[in-house]
């Protein structure tokens, strides 16, 4: 693998002065490039042998208006690239001034850039030249202003009730039946109130009979402004918001966020904490897969499996309820560790669940694995190639179903995953069937991980001893001035995260959950961006659904496991 | 008790020859059918809830009545109290007519379903033909419902229903024909009487092809009732609720009742055609009037017959429910594939085979019983074997902890 410096040197050597600045903050190679050469440099990074950054993991932006040290330009567009060959990463930052708020689009280099650029346009007003469909994506189409700019105040409420027709995106229908271009295709709205559109998704489709000829999605029905909201409180107050991203596996979101903040502090959580994170994280993964598979099978009309899977989920939720008092919204992780240790009897209950789980899983597999109808309905439906999957920015089980064993727990191991013996589940078909089967396999692997983690888990504290992030013990607060001051400062100012930026990916249930955080050193987050796996999975959905029948488009959506909370943030 | 007809005549005191008498007779016949359809609906909806619940590790309704038995009644009262909503753009006449037509097609079918040798409202000599004819009327009602609702999902459901009816009707009709060949009559009464005697005299065991004929009939009848895996016209995850998306209150309840009524009808037909109708399969019980004698004997015999056919039909309904809660839904084109590419040629071949068998085997006296015993034994043996097989499969999958395909690392 090329080292960070070598990559930076190579880019510098090629483009000379267009590379304005380069650094490696917290081990993440970063280059700042000139706006007018940005597209050239990104093309070079993608195509040059040896670099081959074939995945645009994420693209976002930040507004420097209120940053203590002024930025050269008001906006920075940030691309996070990854190479699927050797896993190296690179951050490319492009300054965009307020006056000339434009940038060349890279949607043709990476398919994932399409929606990412729309989001940047929506939130910051950066216009991407050459983008085929630069419309708002999360906010309402009549929304005024750009929500994530620092001079947009969230108290400026806007009353917006006009529905989006999407007619401009779906293309021409022809008006007169006598005309040449007139089509007898039927317009149909799938959603937002359609039983198959799980959360709050809408797909506007042109139908020929039951076949979808063209599909145009609209998202944002569940947009709650997670990123803007995060900027209003202190760093700890973000944790409950992360619960509401992928609410099917809230623990993993908690862990993903606190890991990013810990990285900025340079804190390594205690060993017991790492084991607990692995255990609750894998439990959340199992729950998430249960929801995904159960819902997908309901879409296929196989209702009974839903109960078999939800029985597992129910027992795990009972366990987690005892752990943190909540089922869905756990808020269990803390910066520097976990909120508290496991409850008494956790291990016994968990071992009972692990003992019974294989039976539930095999019940479901027994109903579907060799079921001719299930196979007919899923095999070869919604096939995506490896190249396309990477280009769309797919990660997680859906990418692994195409045969790419990309799992952050193996590739960039964190916590104690490297010490445990488990395998990455992959399949080769890239269709609905394989996406479902990868999830079944992963549930089994997660059980293996949990069993080993339970065996090896050491005793010890679950929080680090670092007075920058952890409240002191109560008796120290009452008996010593240092303790009292520490408590006071942490409560009053909040945790002060060192200034800088970090992007830390975590393997969440749906794929790479990344948090890109910019801190200005104060007690409040300056910018938190969540790289949601569902967002990049869903942007490929219309192209997969086109040409399929409605009956196939529905389980196809189910197999992607789009969680609206994460998609719309 | 000569027959229900003469019974009615004796109650009314005149032969229904005048118009008034005709209307009166219709009313007198209609009331018990309506009552019976409603009771069948109530019981089978409750059964559906309980069976699905127990399949899915739940208990189902438990509050209203013992084990929730009156839950359906409570729901019916609720539906009666609901506002009668018609969408603004709907075709009001067709919209109102559709549920009635659907219900009528089911309702009329009950007229020829026999409950025992005597207890049949109309013993038509074209009984099967009549049932097949009125059964497919239902599709017209469904198409009307879907069209008049002025809702795209309803229309999709209606088109699916129409597609489905042209697909399953032919194999269904051909499998009925095979039975007619064996029985030599289209009258349900005659068909049943041809199966009297011991259990191996049932048509299911009459010759080696009847099991296949029954399976084709059963699959096609699932499609006729729009039951999973053929619940395409109302596929809820795809078409919201399909053809009855816009229906609520009592209109919806009528659709619902008709669906369960149709389930009973197809099951009762299957029982009559393959499972010996009202015969228990034990000659002593079937001809108990011989040993008891008098009117009591006739009444008891007929009661046993009615009980038998109802119990058998409900057992088949339970199988339909079992299938519904086990299998995923099939896709429209796959349904057509199945019906037209597989069931249709198979049923044709079976019809020829059954005819040939009948032509050559027919004259041998007593051959039917021997063949029946062999087939019964073969059936029992294969059921035991399938049970074993199923046990082995589930054991194998329970032991399957390791992954089949695993790759590690990048």
C-alpha cells in the first residue's frame, strides 16, 4: 500500500501548484486543491494506475463563516475517496468562495457523486456545473436558503406544503394520443404512503403494464436536520440524535459517533469497553438484519418469517432494555467509553439467546432456503455488478453480496475485532437472494463474535480515565477542588474536542457509517456530517428497479434495507 | 323428509307455482344459505386468525368470547357501523354492484353443494358445470370493483384478477373433467354415491392419477379463491390492497365474506370429488338408517353426512390457511407460467390417462377396491416418508452453523 506521503507527493508532482496544501491530520491523508483543477485532479486520482481511487465514499461540504481562524474561502467541499484495491483513503478538499459558488460536477466519475452533490447544493448552495439534475434532495423543493450555512438560523421556520410533482425528472409523456411521442405509460406514485415504502419513501414511476419503465425517487420526508441540529448542542448531546439515524441498530450509530470524537482526542477506550462495544454492536447488527430480512420477506408475502425473526429481535431488545432502559434509542455509548457497565445477569441471558438463536434462524432458512417460490422471486432480481456497486458507493452486506469482501471490521479493524475469529460473509450473485443470504450468514458470524467476546471479556472500567471527557467520581467532586472544578467545567462548557477534522468509518449494519467532524476547539460541534450507508444504497435503487415489475421492485427495496431515518437524516 | 323442497312445500302448504310462491320459496331457501355462509365466514375467519397465530408463535384473538371465537362477530358489528364511503371519482353504480356480484357468485354455489344425500337444495344434473360457471363470475365482480374504484392500484388488482382467471380456469376445468370421466356423471350427488363404501372407494384412490388430478385442482382452487401464494389481486405489499383498496365498512365485509365462502365452496367441491363427499368411509355409519330404521335413522344418517362433509371441508380450508402462512407470494408472470405451461399440459395428460384407465379397468368387478387399497397404502407410506424427510431437512439446517461460502480478508 502506498503510504499517505507517497500519495500526496504523487499528486503534488503531477499537478504542482494546483495542490494548495497537504497534510495528514490524524493519519488521514488530505490534499487541498484549487477549484478550477479539482475535476482534473479527481479524474487523475480515479484513473491513475497505482492510485485508483475507484470509490467516492462520501462528498460533503462545510461552511467556514463562523470558524475562529478564517478559511481561505467560505465553503470547503470535501471528497472522501477510497481505493477498493488496497483500501487506502484520501481526502480531497476544494475551497469554494461565496461569490463564485460553483464547482465542476464529478457525477460521471463516480455515480455516488450524483446525490452527494445534490445534497451539498441543497445544504450549502454550491452549484455543480454539469450536474444533470441539480435539485434539492433533502429539503422541500420550495425551501428558501441553504440550511447548513452558518448564517441560516433554524428558528426561521418555513411553511411548505406544495407537493413535488417530479414531472421534470420523469421526462416527456406526450400530450395528444395522436402524436408520435405519446406514450400509453401510466404514471404511478409508489409511496410515500404505500405499504411497501417502509418508512417514508416515494418513487414516481412510469409503468407499462406492471413493468416499471422509469422510476424517479423523492426522499427527504423524514429529514429532521440531524447535521444542523448537532451544531446546536454540546458534543455529548449529539449521541441521542445518532440513535435516530438508523433506528434499527442505534448502538452502532452511537459507537460510530463516539469513535470519531475519541479519535480526535486520541483516546483509546478501555479493553472492557471495547468488548462491550463489540457485543452490543453485534447484537444491534443481528437486530438490524432481523428487521431487514423480516420486512423483505413480508414484501414477498411470506409473513410468518417475520415473526420468527422478530422473536429473536424481541429477546435481544429485552436484554438491551435491561442494559440501557430503552429499546430503540439506546444512547448507551459515551465519549471515552460506555455510559455504565453491563447489568447483572447480562451474560446469562445473552448466552441463552445465543443458544436458541440458531434454531430461529434455521426455522426461517428452512422455510425459504429451498423454497422454489422464494428462489424464483429473488434469484437474478436486481442484479448489480461489482463495478456499479463500487461506483454507487455501496458498502456493507449489499456490496458483499456482489462478492467483494469489504468489511471494515476486517479491513480497518477497530475495537477488538482483529483478535476474534470470524469470517466475512460474501456471496457472488449481487441479487436480492444473495443480499438476503449474506445477512443470514452475518447473523451467524455475529453470534460467533459475541460468543468469543463473552468468553474473553476482561473485568475493568468501562470508561477511560481522562478528565477532558469523563466526569469525575462524585466523592472527588464533593471532597476536592480539582474534582469540583473538573465537574463544573465539563458540565458548563461541555467536552472540548481539539480543533481539527476527522473521518472515522464504522461497519454498521447497512455498511460504512462514517462521521466527518470538524471541531473548532469549543464545546460545540462545528460541523458533523454523517455518511449514511442507506443514502448511497438508495441512490442506485431507481436504476435497479427500472425494467422490473412492481412485484420485484418491492422486495428489491426490502433487500437494500433503506432506513429512512438514516437516509434523510 | 323427502327433500328440502318438499319439506318447504309442506311448510308453505302449497307448491310454489305462482310468482308469490316462487319469491317465497326463494326467500325460504335463501335464508338458510345466508345463515350458513355467514357461519362459515365467522368460523373460517376465526380459524384463519388462530391458525396463523399459532404458526407464528402468537395466540391470536383471546378477548372476545372463548379463545376469541366471537372476535369476528365484533368486527362485523364494527364494520356495520362504519361510514359507507364511495370515492368521489368512482363509478357509483358499478362500485356498489361489484361486492354484490362477487358475493352472489359464491352464494349461488351453495345451492348445489350437497350436505348429505337428501339435504341439497338443488341437485342439478350439471352440478359441477354449474359450479365452475358461477365460480368464475366472481372475477367479473372483482374486475368491476377494480375498474370502478378509479384507483390505479385497484385497477392493477382487477387486471391481475382477470389474468389469473384465464390462467387457472382451464386446468381447473380439466381436472374436474377427469373426475366426471371416472364418475360418469356431472351431478354431485351421483359422484358422491359412486364413492360409497370403505375409505378406499374414494375417488382419490380410484386410480394412480387421481392424486395428481387432486393436486392440480387444489392449486387451481387456491388461485380461484385468491389465496396465497396466488393472492396477487390483493397483494398488500405491492398493490396496497388491490381491487378492494377503496372499499370499507360493509362493502369490504361482503368481499371478505365472499372470499371465505369461496374457500368453503372449493373445499366442499374437492371433498365431493375426491374425498367421498358426505361419506365417512365406514359403511356402517354411512348406512346407519338400516340399523336404526324409521325417520330417526334417516335423520341421523343425514346429520352424520352433513357433519362429515363440513368437517372434511374445514380440514381442507385449514390446509389452504397452512399454505397461506407458509409460502411467499408468486409473481404474476410466474403464476401464468405455472398455470399455462405446467398445470395445463399436465391436466390434459391426466385427463387422457384417467380416460384410458377408466376404459380398460372399468369392467373388472371389484378392481376398484383393490386399486383403492393399494393407492391408500401408497399414500400413507409416502406421507410417512415425507414426514421423515422433512424431519431430516430441519435437523440438517439446525446443525448448519458454519458458512457454506466464506472468504476472508481483502
